[in-house]
């Protein structure tokens, strides 16, 4: 048996506590599988006094993350603080500079500073692993980086924010509006301190940008992710989608096109009987498509103490076993510029709007779509009250630009009341 | 860039040809990701003259697998011959003895000789990798060995024979009897040369025994897998199951119990709306359950040129990247005896039988179940002809022993016509 592998853990929230618990409860198993005892040298967290239900008395307590990261008796710095700047970034940089490997669950940090950190790690001869940053307990970073390493990836998709999926699923099952379910989720503690990270798709967008970098060998480019959250999804849209055999999911899609890398995190209609359509509640799902393998789907818990700690510890075990890969699967210097392509991949769209109830209104809508080059696959007018008529359109494949053109045109017709809704239909 | 990693490939069927194709078409990508060019030094196959659609002129041709395995210019022996004995085994042993790493898609070889081969590999300081041997393109060996390495696994399940799943799915969708669909599958080329490997669950049982060894840290013990194939599944059972919200799958389950390791590969009823229940056609699915992570589900193509070659090449890439783990995730000497436990985990059962249509018949059946200690959850008697009555029973949780006891009892009642059917209902 080799020397112990010694961890310094910064952040003792849910995940950090879970990591301590696994190491304390499974010491023998971890050593048998990795060939080395895994130990903890030092920890830090905001509140030393809080009772976390684990015994921390055997570990040195530091007052800040950088002190943990740079201790002589630490081999791996485990960063569980979060945030794309501040102490997480400073401590991670300090750890690499001090010759430590880094294991992190911090998607924001890597989405914003991934290329620079990967270069710093390589310059120092150290590794950064981040399985826990994407889709919780699902070993998707490993599946993509290693399991599908011989594939040219063609598309990566995922439902990677459990809170949004919980909200959308609950809206459908209980017939409740967004605002009500959002409030429920808040009270259940499902939302981030800043809920925009969840419902505006930012958190999930961070994750998508990391998977895209690995899949397509490109530098992480979170700024190029087209972000659209779920706040504007109405219960009517969920119902109409269900009527047509679809469900609405906050779906991330990264795809290499002839024009460059397209990355979207946005509500999409997906077939209700597809694996993505069937995904309920807080569970995550990632779909990987490669030229040789075809489609591989991974499903599992996207958050929580046990699942996230499991992913953190998988990275620790990899390092204990001598598995040392570049951060994004290939040397940072060889990662290509992504050439962000917005709207490169056409798709059918679902449109919902309310028309004034007078002769010729529907004709004006149809003409506007025609002028925008959008062709209609299906159109339905629903039963309506005296003065207005809800109308649904499913288009043939078209571009986002053409849809935006049509949406502008609708405003000029004078027959469309309020904002029309446009949601992409993704072929999954 | 380091020295090339040189392969010797034995077997140029579908998978071998796929491996050659990936190496020829993706040379730059493979080198960028692994840091080493991947090349082929030599190949062998039964028929040199066959046109495989790939150019083999740059590779030495050997007449037998052992010659490929022992060449000086070969670093990894890629064994794609198949079979648990004969040339595959001899060449694999020769490769290890000659100091080569081995990548294989051969589940039968490892199911029968895994412990000895793992010991031989360790003694020689070489590795054996076998991602392609289990569930085709799904990176499940990696997910289990590495991705969930920090978990105590509690249960591993899977639908891992695409042909059986095709047959069962097609029986349901087309309402056709087993014999008809079996013949269709044969004509479509879906069946192994010896179809018993598929329909008797042997092939899937091999795979289950390999996953169980990794999951539970035990020596592979294929002989302890309780095997029951799909030949006796009648279209009536598929229909009755559907009526009750279930589907019938050839499901492998490995579970560590207080009495030892239970491994079963048998038809089971699973909820129709569960991921396993929704699996259609030839696709494979593996469900991994760990104490920290909860449940992770992996779904993908279980066979075919591209998917299986993708898995073979993932192992090659691992070795190129310096990832070297023991065959079953921990040193062979540390693998425990499995202490096979048959029937340790209770479950509800579905029973179908035909009764003579006379007073008291149903009472005799109910009494027989009671005598066996089997308690009834639901019972249905279907519309029937003049002389006999089909009866369905769903039991509460019970043991296989109790069910077998009841089945014997039925024979003695004189009111049960023919063989009753008993199928386990697995909670997934």
C-alpha cells in the first residue's frame, strides 16, 4: 500500500460534509480500490461552530481556503466553496501554484476561467478534475472524456438543472402556474440563494459550456451560450405541448456546425415518450451522441449530498489511482476557438399567440409567417371568448432568425394581442 | 508527442473492422486526445480474402492469434475472436506472458476465466480491459469501476441482450408468439450462431457476472448466476403484464445480501413506465445503485460495429493515456469469494395457470398458495371456454423457494392444467 493521499477541503456545506462522511465511513473500501489510504489533513468553512453531524476533530482547521490549499500536508485541494471569483478562484490558483491537484464542484469557476485554470494546471504539472460540477452524481465528465474518447461527438444535450425540471414537472402534474410552483420550490429549499442561477438557465448553461469544451475540443466559452430561462413558460404552453405529445424541458444543446459551435440552454419541446420527455422531478439526464457509438443516455441524481460527494470522491479516487488527464481531455493549448454560431441549426418551432377575434386575423398571421419564410406544419385555433382567440402553430424546420422576424411582423399586424410565445422543438 | 501505441488485432468481423475504421479515420483526433499516435502493426482473421471494406495492406497479416499477440511490434493485443476457450484464451495468455496489455470484447472468456487471467495480468504487470464485453457502446465498466468508485454498490441491474429485448418488444407490439419472432430475429441476423447464448440468457449472464465482480469486489462467478431464458414467455403473459402496468424484460440483477451474492438473469415484470420498462428493441440499459449516489441509469446501443468498436477504442485510449487499473477494479488477490446466495431476495411474483372449470378449483389453488406460505395480493379469473379457466395471481413478496413449493403443490391438486407460469416482479 502506498502513501496516504491527503485532502484539504474548503467548504463544508452539504457536499463537503458528504465527502467527509464517505471518507470516514468507507476508508477500507477506498484504500482497497485505489491502493492508497485517503485521508483529510485540513478543512475550512465559514462557520466553525455549526454542527454538521460529522466529527472534524482529527483535521486541522484553517480560517481561509488559500491556507488549506497551500498546506504542506495537502496533496489534493478540494474546492467546494462555489462562485466564479473570490476565495474559490484565489485558492484554486494558489493550490496549483503550490503543486497541488484540484478537485472541484464549481461549475461557475470553470465556465468563466476554465481555459486559464487548465493552462495553469498544466504549467504546474497538476490536474483539475470536476465531475461533481456537471449533473451531480452522473459520471458524465468521465463518460465523455474517456468512455467516448474515440468518437467525434456530434451533439451533447442535457437536462442539468433539477430545480427547473422540478418546476416544469410540477406545473404539469398539478396544473399550477409558474409563480406558485416557484414559491413552493423556494420554500422546499430547492433554489440557489440567487434563484436566477436556476430559472434563467445560468447554472445549467455553465454545465453545458463545460461539456461542450470536452466534446468538441474547444476552449470553454460560456458567454456564447444562448440562455433563455423558464420564467415565461405558461401553464397553457405545458398543456398545449402535452396535447401534441410533447413536454417542455429546460434543455441544453451543444452542437458543432459548419459555422462553428452552437450552444443553447433554453426551454424546448421534446417528445413526451422520449427519455428526456419522461424525465420527472429533480433528476438529471445527459445525452451524448458520437459518430461511432450513436446515442448514449445517462440519468441520475443531479444534486444532493450523497450524489455530489460521490462525484467529488470519484475524482479523488482517479487521482489516487494515478489517472491524470488534461482538464478538458486534451492539452489546453490544443483546444480550438469555438467560433460561436448562433441559430445555425434549424428546427421546428411551437408558436402560441392570442388574436383579436375579427375576420382576416388568422390570414394576417399566416401571411406574416410566409413573409418571414416560415412554413406552417400544423395550426390550431382553440375555443375562445368573445373578443380574442388563442392560436397555436407548429412550423416546419426553420431558423431562429426567421422566427424572430415573424415575431416582429406579428406586432405590426395589429391583430396579435400581447407577446407571442415561441419555443423550439428539439429532435431527441 | 510520445511513441506510437501499436495494436495487434485478432478477429476482423464486425467489431474488428470497426476498430480498424476508427483508427484510420480518426488518427489525428485520437493522437490529440491521448497524446500518442495509435497504430496497427498486425492483424489476423479466419479469411484473408474477404472484402471488409477497409484497407489492410499496411498491416502484417498473421495466420493465428497467438502470433499477433506475441509480436515485438505489438503493445496491445486486441482480442476480438470470441469464445471462452480455444484460440482466444491461448492468445490472451500468450499476450500477457509476452508483456502485452490486452483489450477484449470477449465476455465468455472473462466470465469463465476472469480471475485467472486477472492474476496473470497482474503478475506480468499488464492490464486487461473489457469495456466492449458488457453492454456494447455504453461505458458501463468505466462508470462502475471509476465513476462510482466511492460507493458501496447495493444492486446492479441490466437489460444486456438486445436480441432478447427485441424479441420481447416485438412480441408485444405485433402480438406475435415467441416462435414467430424468434424466426424473424434469426432471419434478420440478430441471433448468435448458437442462439441459446441469446435466448437462454447465457450471453447476458456472462455480462452480469463481470459487472457483479466489479460492483461487489468478488471473484467472477458465472456458475452461480441463476439463468432462465425467454423461451417460455407466452404472448398471453406479455398481454396480462401490460394489463397490469408491467412489461416483461430479460433482466439481470446482482445484489449483495446478508447470505452472499445473488445473481439472476431471468425474465422479470418491471413497471411499464420505469426506464427499464420503456426500453424498446435492441437497446441496452444498465442500472447502478450505490449508497451515496443513489440510482444511475445508462442507456445505449448494446451491439453493432460502431458502438462496440467505440468501447474497444475507449480501452485503447485509456491505455494510451496511462490509465492502468486492475482488471476488476482492485487487485485480483483482494477479490472476495462471492458465497453464491440463491433466492435470498424476496419479491412479488406473477403466476398464470389454467384451471379445470369445476367448483372448488380456485379454492384449491388459494389453499395451495397458503400452504406454501405465499400470500395473494391480486387474483383474476378471465373469461373462459367450457372446460377450463385461465387464472392470474400476483403475490405479495415471497421467496423463490416458496413459489417452487406452491408450483409443486398445484400439480397435486388435480385442478391445474399444464405447467403454471411464475415470473418475478422486480422493483426497479
